[in-house]
């Protein structure tokens, strides 16, 4: 991947989020996990998992994959 190239953000770290991660060939900047505080501020395969608040602050210009389907994600 070229330096400066936009990478993906995945919202969700469950089954769908992990599947998207593999489909995107692991070219992901970070995950957002809004529910599981134990996963927040940790890593999945070397990629940071952020809280909703921290993730929203870093979304500018990034493409997002929804790997979760909840009312909170829709908002």
C-alpha cells in the first residue's frame, strides 16, 4: 500500500467486522467498538480498536465499513 493512501475503518469487531478485515486484506487504519470496553484501546492483529468517541475524532476522509448493525451505529 502506498504511503498516504486512505485505508479503511471498520465499525465493529465481531464476526462481520473480522470478516470485513480479511476481505479488505487487513488494509485497515483502525476498528471502532462502541460496546465492549474491554476491547477498546487494545489491538486486533496489530490494528488499534478505538472507542466510538476516539474513532469519530479520527474519521475525517476515511471510508467506513459497518461490521455491526445496531441503532447506535445507524446514528
